C-alpha cells in the first residue's frame, strides 16, 4: 500500500463524525466472541437480542420468497401488504386509526430513527433525550450538528425503579428545542413509564410545539400486567409523534433488518424521498417474512415472553444476592439495570473498571451504564437476560464471588 500524499483528501472527514461514539454494546459482544474463540468459558449478559432463533413459519416464508425469486427492489415505502399488516396490527392493539400510507418500512428501527432525526433536526437544534439512552438518540443528533440535551431518569429505589423527570425536562426546553425522545419500554433500564408520565410528556409537546420521537421496539416484552401505554393511543398523535418500531425483538429477527416508522401521510411521503436516496427499499424477502410474522401464529412470541419473565425473576433474585447491588425488578424489555454505586465506592473502581475486571477475571460480560452513552449511567450495569437460566445463575454466582473477594481484600488492606 502506498501513502504518498501528505494530507490525503480522504482523511478530510467532517469533524462531527470523529466525535461519534459507536454502539459500545457491539464492542463488548466482539470481546466476548474473542474470549470464546480463545477457549474461555464466557458468560455474556451483553447482547440485546433474543437467543431464540427466528420462528420457523417466518423463516419458511423468507425461504419461499427467495425461491420465488422475490429478490428485486420493492417500493421504497415497503410493500403494500406489509404496510397494511402493520397498520392493522397497531390499530387492533392500540385502537388507533393508522392508514397504510402512514407507514414507512425501514432498514431496522435504527434506520427509522436515523431517518427521522436527520429529517427534523438542523444544526444548532436541541433534542431532549432522557438518559441513559439507546445510543442512536444521542449520536444521530450529534452527527447532524444538533445537540442532545440529556435529562437523567429519576432513580426511585429498588422498589420503584426509574421514572421520567418531567419537571427537569420542562426546565430544559429552550427556544432551540425541537424535539423530545422517549423509548418505552426502555433500554437499558427495563422501565415501563407510567401513563401519567407519558401524558405529561405529550402535554409538553403540545404546549411547546415539539416533535416526539417514540421508540416502542420492546412493546411486546411486558412482564407486569398493567401499565404500558402506547403513543399510538393519543388521538392527536399525527400532530406530534414520529413512531418507531420493528421486527428485531418481538420476532427475534435482528439480522433481517426490518423496522418501520409511522407518521402522518405527508411526513411519510417526504421521508420516503430521503429513504430512496439512502437505501432504495428495505430487503424484499425480509418484508415477506415480516408479513408472516404479523399475520402468523403469535404463540411463539407469547412463549418467548413468558420464558423471559421467568429469566428476569431469576436474574433479579440472583443479583440481589450480590453485596452492594440494588436491583429493581424491571418491568419490560429484556434488561436488568442494577445500581452499584455503593459497591463501586467500597472497592474504589468506576463502573467501566469493574465491568472490565469481571470480563478479565471471570469471563462475565456485562455493559457499563456509561455505554448509554454519557454520565447518567455511571452508577449502573446493564444485564441482558437473553441467555439460559443456568447461565444466569452461574454468571451471577461468579459476580458474587468476585465482589466478595474484592470486598474482603479491601478489608484486609
Ligand atoms: C431502543 C432500541 N431501539 C432500536 C433498536 C434497534 O433495532 P433494529 O434492530 O430494529 O434496528 C434497539 C436495539 O437494541 C433498541 O434497543
């Protein structure tokens, strides 16, 4: 390879791309793979995807589409039958009145999120992001030159978990604020925000004329009979909401890359113009599989969620045995997000050092709360329970042993 230009133009990337954070979850997954390849007995709580493979009837429809050579470009907006199936699903579930021309099928939910953020935010705009947050909601605005304004979730203790800090959110609204973000059920905390909190957020949007980017990708992972309210239930969603969801989690289809965005039809028309210039269309065979997912048997989804509920219970029970861990029983998604501040103070480590120590000494992979992506997560660790009950028990035991050793050696010093 020859490098013969002293200041090659290919290195002239925009500054803002250099400041982007990747998704640290992916780095930890790579680390787990590396250790496994080196023969280590790794237990990974890192990964945010169901460990159950895509259900058979969905795979079969994907294969059928391939065999029929349904492999060309489709409409940019997504095939009509899929858009109709998405609208019907939402309307049945949430009593909304979504029309098929208000749906845009995207490359993953992340694709929908990036498209929407890019379409609304201008350099200098502010977007209010409850923190911790799934990283696309901080990084896409940064890339565009907009500013994510982080408002930490409120920690209400082991019994009550996390809530939106509506007062602080309202205080943060300035003349530059263009939008709010809400992800519910929430990654990484596993919180399901109360209907009253969502009503208050929607009310802020109405009073201050703000767009609300709503990510409900975990809306089928709900463990408590109760409280989940979708933004699709607000009769005036068309005026404020850009709704984001997808197939990755509910149907264990992370690699198929199908998500969707719902917004009023004139917004969708404009976003489709952006989409055609970025990706032309979502994968054709995966769209056919997505129809089979929505229209087919939902029993495998229910079984998966029931299994995950049991795993959550195991995870919470086992982690509560670890000294210094305050563990709230998450209500949704597939994460537990224990508060470990007291432990970190006792052992004199920050959360990243502690997470690295667990990987290096016991091959247990977790994610530091700071992966989401700034400072609000510094007292927390994210555990995904997308692994078997036995592994959850074994992994938690290794952590407990490590913590007890660390505390004992500190006491001796
Ligand atoms: C809150 C949230 N939104 C979006 C995504 C991305 O989903 P997709 O695979 O549909 O792009 C994830 C994945 O972890 C997520 O946690």
